[in-house]
């Protein structure tokens, strides 16, 4: 015969497992819903699942399901991220790469995403950003102006060699 405390312990562990199962199912459906609305990477979802107090084992199961069902695709995410940050935030490849690395995206996927940006459009956008910014800068001389523009271009994530080419271009306005 089982004692009442032992039976109570068994029932509470059953309740606990049911609660964990409900939490797992709820988290999975919520994760599927948010992934269907926009792109997420694995690291973003890990952070979100931790904030929902999902245990590590369940978190990995959820992430595996989401990857298998193609709700999460890091190649697709990195390409969308690179495209959006370039077009809308006017970031260069260096800054985009650094932010993707911070999100723990594999290097090969970062390279593929950066290569998806057309080089001619990239160069013309960098030139446009530098020329637009140069109109609002007060500088003592040409040397000071180039230094300020170079620092600005670097802060936007453009490569120094590209910025030197743009700043030393004789056809520049």
C-alpha cells in the first residue's frame, strides 16, 4: 500500500510533467507563429525561449523542430539581414558581418549573404552616402574633410580600401 504522501508526490510529479508538456507545446506554437511573421536566427529564438523560462532540453527540441520544418533557416535569415541592413540602414559589409557573427551565424553563411549584395550597387551606395554626408560637414581644409568622411564611412561599416578609392576619386564632386 502506498502512503498518502507518496501518492501526493506521484500526483504532483504527474502535474509537473503535464505542466511542462503544456509549456513546451505552447512555446512551440508561439515560436512557430513568430517565425511565420518574420525571419529569426537560432540565437534570437534561444534568447526568446529563455525569456519564456523554457528548459534547455525543450529549447533544443523546439529549435530542432523549427529548423526541420523550415521555420528557421540561417542562410535565408543571413541573406535577408544583409539585404535589409544594406538597403535601409545603409550599413557596409564589415558592420553587417560583425552583427551576424554576434548572432552566431556560421562564417560560410555570412560570406554567402555578403556576396549576394551586388558590388556595383554597393560601391555606388557607399559613394552616395559619403557625398551626402560631406555636404553637412564643416572642415578646415580638404585633408580634414577626407579624415571626417573616412571615419564616417568606417562607422557605417564600409571597407577602408573602398572609402580611399571614393575619397581619392578625381571625378568626385
